[in-house]
């Protein structure tokens, strides 16, 4: 098992090229919300609602030191904290209003990925419990349709791990699924009535090398398209000779049978070495991508479909 983890770490040093995409539109989402002193906006998500979009921005209380992203420096308080800020945009991506009634409901739920399940507006993130050692569990949120509030349900790890994060939700018919891992492809079928996880296919513990050592990291929720779903995923690589950790992204297409993945080309959206794509939507035939830069900026951009996805994939 330790050899598998080592091999995955070494793969981050392999040469990997990515195209830097020029978005047709970029919006700094932090201009629309009130972020307390000592917190920084990052890793936004969005979902189409009515004639516009609901956006959630994660706000964190740290910056990265000279030793890199694994050694944060707290800017307020002595532990990781997350505040969430919600807002509405219209179809033209202009600011409509902030939603303070939602802000406090989901405090400390990290990297919320917004999606819809039936008539419900939902979100999936992870909740970091204030315990020693720290425990991170998956949090499923439900937002009132009038944005007046919501509730949270914690989902236990199907493997008994102390740390769970970066599950990718998608909906097929009347069923809610989560991609637990893209490589190997592990899909969970969730029953919200009894808060219970089943594996979509027969599965064995031997496939899991470690809690959080998958080569592909976080992703957006699944965007439904004809014949399947598209996810925006990211992975880390190490840039030599600086030995700098860098993020690159690419789209992944999951077929309707949920058995096969197709991948698009690697890309970046700016020159920031850390880019965490957390939201994917459509807008007039193009992609809307919401992402964080360096864990201290929250951006929304519009990208041509042809720039980041193969022409053989379904139209938006």
C-alpha cells in the first residue's frame, strides 16, 4: 500500500503540459460580498436558478507561508475556519443581491459544491470538526427555495476514514450519486431518506490506497448534458526546478451508464499556481467556471466550449 502512495506522489513530478486559457469574461466575486477582516474569499461554486445563478464563496482565515500550501499561517484565530457568503447574479452575470440569511447557516462547511436534486437546491462540502485529531466528514446541505435558510446532514465515511472531502455530486433520474474517486472510478449511490451509502458496483476495500492520496483532487458537481455529465477536475503537479506545487484542471465526461470516463486537455485559467475549480455551469453555449486562486481570491469566468472540451462531446 505504501508503494502505491509513493508511486502516485512521484507521478506529480512527471512532465505535464497545460494550456493557459483566455476567458472571454472574468468577474472578481469578492466585490459583491462583505468579507470580515482576516478572512479571504476563495473556491466559489454556482448553480443556475430561475433566470440567474446562485453563488457561494468560501472565506478562509489563513494565508500560505514560504513553505508552501501545506503550512498555512492563520490571519485570525488559531484553527481553520470557513465562512460562506451567498449571492445572486442575473442571467447577464450582474450582481442582484447578497443573501445574508444563508451565510451563517453553513459556517465551517468547506468548498460547498452547489447542485439541484429534483426541486431542491443542494450543496455538498466537508465539515472539519474541532477535535483532536481533527475529523473531516462530508456535509450535505439543503437550501430553502426562497433562500431564507437551510439545514445540514452529515454523511459518514463508507470506509471509516477520519478524513473525507472532494466528493463530486451528480443526479441521474431520481437518484443522487457521488464520485468518490475518478481514478479508480468509484461511484457512491446515496439514499437521502436513510442517510445511507451504497457502492454503484461491487467494490472492495483493497482499491483504496489511503484516505486522501488520489491523484485527481477536487472537482465541480456534475453538469448534466446529453448522454451523461461533465465535471471540472483538478490535480496537482510539481514544477521543477522550483519544486513548486501547481494545480492544473481538465474536464471529465462520464457516460450515461456511469461506467466510462473521457478526459479533455489540461488547462489553467490564470498564472496563479493554485487554482481550485469548484463550480461548472453553462451560459449561452459556453462554460461558466468558478474557481479560487491561491486560496485568497474568488473568480467567475466564461470560457468557450471549444477551448477546453473535445468537439465530440455533447453540446451545451
